[in-house]
């Protein structure tokens, strides 16, 4: 007597594969925005570090001169001291002067990875006399008008 033994086929069914693909898609849809948001937040440290470097360099420069430096070149720095931000300097006062202070601004490089950060568009360090003031502006609501986002952008 000849008996046929059915061998069970092994593998995944199409339904099992589709369920797996859907689960992976849902996880990716949740994880990717959280990941990109965290990366933007971590790149903000680049701006803070650059402005801190400018402030330290300005104090060294002023200890040897009677005023603050008016260009980053005088501080032996480049406007690209930050990987994701461009740093600029301006004088303070009604008639901008570097005699009593300066304004250092870090803005995201146009077209760079940080250009899409709407919460912290611009970091500003204003030094008047010996008092630094840290500010930041952004438009996290997407309303089209920037607002003060200092508390969200500058580390405590």
C-alpha cells in the first residue's frame, strides 16, 4: 500500500508578510519625525558652541585692544566656525560701535540640514558692557511671524 505523506511547506504566507510590512511602516512613520526633531535639537548645540567661541575670543581680543573686534577675521575665526550655522558680528548702540559691545548672530546655513528648524531660526548673543544677553527667534507655530523662542533654544 502506497501512502502519500504530505510535507508541510515552510515559509511565510503573503498575509503574514503584508502584516509585517504594515507594522514596520507604522513604526517608521512614528519614529522618523521624532528622530529628525531630535537631530535638529542636537545641531542647535553647534550654534551655542560657535557663539560661546566668539564670546571667548572677543574677550581675549578686548584684553589686548581698547574695543571688541569688528570682524571674525580679527579673532582668527571663520564665519563657518559652526558646521550648520553662519556667524556674523555687528556693533551695539544707536550708532553701531564695537567700543562697548557687540552682537553675534548664528543663522542656519541656507539649504543646510538645519535650515528646516523653525523653532530656533536664529541665535543671538548681545554683549553690552560686561552683560551678555542670549536670545533666539523662530516660528514653531508656522504662522509666518517669528517670536522669541529663547527659553526653548538656549540651554539653561
